[in-house]
């Protein structure tokens, strides 16, 4: 079933090989009954997956549509961030789960939405569209994540026309009650001290607060984040606690089992419904039902049934990191040597490592020791402490205060350990590499003391590390960073890595009530994530074309995540306030060289030549740094936001200038791309970096007419996503785009290329 789910819903060739291997194994086994049962299950589950995919395709809209709908809103699903809110609700007419986004206009409206404590029907007028697909290679796939949660469309609210408390069924009333209890618990936790509040939300109701990622940086570094995902350990402790309480209440064992059977589904909703929690609750339910029916099942049978039920509930569960780790580690746990806890902890970490590297790209060596020490410490100390604080806070808050002090000390220790050297920036192994690593690790579990297997696994990791870090290919990549510029030039073997601009987003002043927590920057989700997936943690050059936020705004994010040797910028830009306030302090801490440049200046290890500016300026559009150079068989030119006057000045200085690929200035604005300049440099291809549905109307129609006049083909990031020119040491070259061009057609200007 797992293999079929991967093939039908994940489209991985390696899983087809897995099905083939399973078929051969069944044929060799030769037991007709097993073969027949397997075929029946295969046909049934294949049909289910196909029907599921048909349902998804039917529910998912394929364009931007105006609608008026009634949405069932659950109070625990509402998240308010300044003047914006989002929630997960259900369309009343189709019962479809939908993601809703809205903007808050007044403080009174913000207060009203924050304090919704009952399930309610909202009558919404807005626009519906499909959840966007990733537009950069190795970008987080929000569409797949939403699909895992049965969400296929998103609704942007224009107006809430009214609300009502309509009558509901018994089942709906049960679901509503669970969501309201979860909201009530979150509201109860809100008055607790910070660390206790974060731990209670994460460990008891599966709710990660906005402060979680910043406060828990050490936990994330050491790969201990799974301890905060409600799963088997938490369900086991929850069941044990409920059982003890009911025993003290003089209830019989058979009555306690029935109570647990009915309580666990409610806890599944109250606990947030993560894949680990679903798996743990299913296993607990199956075990309890088997005990009630006097049916004898092995732990492997219980696990298999929970996997089958989990795939029926969440068909994509094994295509997510959480699902893979939850089911894989709970299965492997049965085969580990119980008398050697340290070896078991090491093997558990190694089994999950291929999946972690495939999704996260890096791993801390101290994770092995940290997991070995922290898992029992969590069970014996942290979890009971949180339960005690939760139960006593309403009448004895001093316990929560002392618990908070202890958790602060604990978190400080974890942060210190996490900051120690040992982070391995491995990069993203291919799916074939991941399967090889996984199967060799399985061999290690079968033969845990065989030194040859240990040596073989170490050698394979080493070979794959070298393969990722010293590739035979180079590239010129134009990231889809939205309304901004960010480009990568990487030479074979990663001998030189240059980033031209970092992208950024304009920020506007808002009243205090409308200011929320800043979301993860687009650079972290796109360009930085891509660099990490390629095993890159060091950038030789960052070239900042000029001072505008859409070109330099994410520089501090890049510096925080990467080692950077030097930053180049137009001479005079260093005097600008934004540069001195945002870039200079971070660069100084990182010991990054800051080099102001002018045309003709030679810079070590820079694969491009600087052809503008000619004079000291202030970092404006007219002072943009223009770079040009040959990569493989093509000559590239990057114009920044240089205006037409600057383009004509370049032609005066370099009358014989030509290029093969021209990154148009100022995102295709009519203030750049002078017809005389375009005609003279005569590019074979024009690249436009612009955001979808941007407020400036980029690229401008006048620019597009100029390109058409001189028969110059163009390609834009807003239509094709990330654009990459790849080449290798053997002379092979080729262009590649993340999108085909029509996936986001409703967001494109009418004159975009077809």
C-alpha cells in the first residue's frame, strides 16, 4: 500500500522498482493465498488512490474566481498576525476543507476575530484560487503540504457579509466541541510564562506559536524538534495518565478501555492531528479493540494495520518527512537491541537520517548524543513538569513560574550545545541516493556489529557528500524571488559561488495594532534553501546592484545563513542609512569584506567584469552596478535597475558591447531597456525578473514591444518560475525552468508570452 501510494500520488520511479521487487518476492514465495490476498489489496488500494486523485482534481479550481460561500469557522484554527488573519474552515455546501486569508481594517475587528470562541458560519464574499505550486527548485511545496491536510484551494476574503450559528448534526457537534476545547486550552495557556506557554502549546495541543522558531533554535539545530510533535511517546504518557486517574476512581479495567477508545479520537483533534499523532492514536485504538475482542495481534500486525488506516485517512502521509519518520521509526523500534540503549539510539538516528537529509539538507553530529539523552529526560522530567504546570496553574501559578525558570535554564543549555561545531551541510541527496542509504542502514540493523557494514555505510555517505559538494556542473540561475532580483552564478566543483542581489520586500509603516510577527523571508524559502540543497554554505561574492529594498532587502538573511567572503556594491552606496543599519553590522560580525566598486575594477575570484557605475553615487537606480561576463558558451549581462541614460552611457564607453543573454533592467520597466541599447547589444534572449500581479505593471508593454520589434525572445520568472542555464565540464549545456508557463496564468499580465 505504501509503495502504491508513492507511485500513484508521488510519481517516483524508484517506487515502481519497489513494487517489482515485491512482486518477484511473492512469486518466489509461491503461496497462492498470500498472492491472492496481496492482489486484492493492491487492486483495492490502487482504485482508492485513483479515486482520491480524481476527487482532488475535481475539487481544485484552475483559476482565479469570485465566489460567495458559507464557511464553517473553528476558533482554534484562527491565527491573527497584526492586520492579517488566516484560518482553516469547511465550505458548508461541499464540506470541502479550505484555507482562508483575510485583512483586518480596524482594531475593533481584530479584537472581535481574536475572541471568537465558538464554531460559527461565516458568509464570505471573496476570491478562490488553487494553492500555488513551488516556483523554485527545492522550494517548500505548499500545495503538497496543503493537500496532505485535504486542502486544495485558498479563499481570500473581500467581505464577511454575516455570521450564523446554524444547527449541526451529532458528529458535527462532537467536532465543534473538540475544536472549542482546543481553543479554550490555548486561551488558558496564553497567560502562562513564556517557556511554559510554548511547551504547553506544543506538547499538549500541537500548536507551535510564532515565538517557537526563535526560542527553540537550539532544539532545531540538534534535530530534536520531533520531541515537540505529539506522537507515540505523548500518547503513551497520556493513556498512562488517564488510566491511573480512572483506576483511582475505582473503575474496572474493561470500562477504562472503552473510555480510552472513545477519548482517543477526541484527543486526536485536540492534539492537532499531526501524522505522528494519527499513527500513535491508530495503534492505541487497534490494540485496545483487539484486547476487547480477545484477538491476538503482534506488534508488527498492529503497526501494519495502523499504516493501512493512516494511508486511507492521509494518502500522502509517506510523502512527508513527519509521516516517514513516524511510521519508519516506530516500525524499526521493534528490531533494535533492547539491552544496548546507546546502540539503539544511534541506529534510530541513522534510519531517519536519509529522510532528514532529503528534506532538510543538514544534520548536527551531536544529534546522536542529544537524542540518546533527551528522549528519556523528556519522558521523565519535562513532560510531567508541563502536565503539573498545566493542572495547577489556575490555583497555584507559582509552580508554573518555577517550571519556567527551569525550562529557561534547560533551553540555554540546549542552545549552547546546538551552537557547538558539528553542523554538517550535506546537501540534498537524490531519491536514489536516499534509498541506497536507507537500505544499507537496514543492513546495519540486521548486522549491528559487522564492521564491514559500518565501513560501507560511512564510505557511501562520504561518496555522496563529495558528489553533492563537488559537482561536475555549473549554472546561472535566475530565482523567482517575487518583485525583486536574485541571481546565482556557480562554477563546476563549486569553485566559485556568486550571488547577484538578494531580493527583498518593501515595508510600509503601519499603526502599532497592525504590526505582526514578520514571516519567514522569501529568501530563506527560495534562494537560501536552494543553496543549502546544493551543499553550499559559503558564498564567495555577493554583488548588490544598488540600494533598493527589492534588491538588497534579504542580504541580512543570506549573511545569517551563509558564510560570505565579500560584498561588492556601487561606490557611494555605503553611506546610505539602510546599508549602514542593516548590512554593515551583520557583515562586521561575519568578518565579511565590504568593497565599493566602479567600472573596470578587478576583483579576485569574481567571474564577471564590472562595466558600471563610472562615478561615485548614492546607490540609486542610475548608479546600478552592471555586470557582464562569459559562462560556458554564452555571454551574460546583468543590468540591475539602470535607467536608459545609463544604458546610453555604457554604449558611449563600450560601443562594441554585445551579449547573448540580457537580464533586462528594472524588471522590464519602460524606464530601462532603451531601444537603441537593445538593438546594439543584440541579445539572443532577454530575462525578466518580476513578481506576479505586481503593483507597477512590470514588465511594461513598451518594453515588450521593443523586444518584439527586434525579434528578441524573452522569458520571465513570473511566468516560468526559476530559470536556469546549466553546463558541465564535458561541454553539455541546456536551459531549464521550474514551470512550463501556464500553471499560474491567472496571475500573469495579458501580454505575457504564450
